């Protein structure tokens, strides 16, 4: 039995980070394995699950591992609750409700979106991390396989996956969304064994929770890049 099977994390109903999915919207206490929490964190971007994983693993340990892998520009400052706390402090409010109705200039000045003060990473380093995971070089092979499995179970079809609608192409990925920023990193795998690590970061001029056109740009940009790489020389 693995450590993930043995360890259980208790979710109290109160105090969970807000979010539109997963444990963030559930109203009752629950227990769940860390492995399944990891899927909620990656597969549906569950903020509450992310906090528990960060508490268990430790932010410092994550950053130390990133440095050991040679990733110098990728850093975690805190979990979801920490980012949300800075937003409320910066706006002088005790709630995130109505955030998208805030003045754009106020939102652009938040610590949570300042790359010097928030969780951050570069496209080059994040694709490098994916390459290490897919080549079993980021951790022991069984651990890398678990990460690949979880990334391959991501449910969102509207960003990276939208650029690769063919059933024969496997898409694994992780989205990132905060205010007008919509990002995704992932790996697409073709039936001829071609594999491509991708990172597409976007910033919209429009401040809305729903922005299908901005989401679709991620898939189109990724497809253009892969098609270029696959084009005969």
C-alpha cells in the first residue's frame, strides 16, 4: 500500500479556499486520499484541494525540488489561500465576491499578478519540467507515471485540447486562471509517437469570468506551433 493510500486528509467545511469546482464548493466535511486530492488539484483546478496538498508537501520543499531540477525562474510564493489573501488585502475587502467588477487599474496592481511577488514560471521552464516528467527524469519512474496519469485526466476541453480535436491525439495539461490571465501548459502525443511539450500564456483586455475567444486562442496557438514542428523540412 502506498503512502497516498495510507494518508487521509480531513476537509472541514469551513475555511476552504473559494472556487467554482470540487471541494471548494462542497458544503460538508470529507476525507480523501492525497492521491485523489492531487487529481482534483490538477484535473479540475480545485483550489481547496491545492491548499491541502501544499500544506502537506510544503512550499519550501516544492521550491527546493524545482531548484534541484534546474528550474530557477519557477517559484511558489504560497497556496491558493495565500494568493486570495493578498488580493483581499490589496483591495481592502474581506471577500472576493464581485472581483471582476473592480477597476482594471486596481486589479493590474495586485501582488497576485505581479511576477515579482506571486507564484510564477516561464514558458521555457514549464515545458522543461514537462519534458523531465515525460522522460522519467523529474522523479522515480513510478512517480512520473502517476503525474502523467493525473495530467492526462484533465477535464477541460476549451483551451489546449480545443486545438487537437482528433481522437488519436492525447492531450495532457494543467490550466491556470486568474482575472484576465488564462494560461495552460501540457503535452500532446501523436499516434506516431511524436510528443510536444507546450505552454501558452495569455492576457485578455476584457475583464470577464467567461471569455471563450481567449480560451480558444490557447488551442489555436498550440496547434500552430505543433504543426510547424511536424512540417517536413
